């Protein structure tokens, strides 16, 4: 009876750890999907802006950006191509200078999974005591 309970506990721990890793993998996919989407949007804006400039599209656009007690920027009578290219570069800087992705999944709350896997591969019987591990 004790060996069935310990085997079931190990199986549940293994499944919980796999679910945690799958969740982390899905999270990483979403992060990278958003970053790639931002880079594609950046490239698209810059290309549209370049095409507008080379085709000679005319227009007038006034844009002023000022931060309190610091620097400011002003685009006056800018063509739409310059505006598109500027917005594309701003999006690119936001995407590139984001915080790096954390690849660590954190400390395992389940237990010494490496030791469990090694013991399983050797075919040894594993005894589990909660809260205490013999050296």
C-alpha cells in the first residue's frame, strides 16, 4: 500500500512539474510573438515611410513633443513619410530596449525531480518523507 501511494505521489509530482513547464513555455511563446509583431510593425512603418518619401507624397504635419524640464522635439511641415518612419523607429526602440526575457522557471516547489528521475532510470524503489530528506 505504501509503495502504491509513493508511486502515485511521484506521478502527481511529475505531472505537476510538466504542467508548470508547459505553462512557462506558452508564456514565452506569447512574449516572443508580441516582440516579433512589434518588430514587423516597426519595419512596416519604416518601409511605408520610405515609399512615401521616394514617391514624393506631399503633405503638412506639425508635431511637437516636450517633456517637462527636459528636452523636446518638433517636426514642422513634415511629410507623411517622415512621420511614418519616425513612428516606426520609436516602435523599434521600444521593442528592442525591453527588459530581457527570464528563462528560469523558478525553484521547483515539488521536490528533487532530478533525483526522482535518476532513481526511476535505475529502477530503484523511492521512499518519500514530506518535510525531511535523508542525506
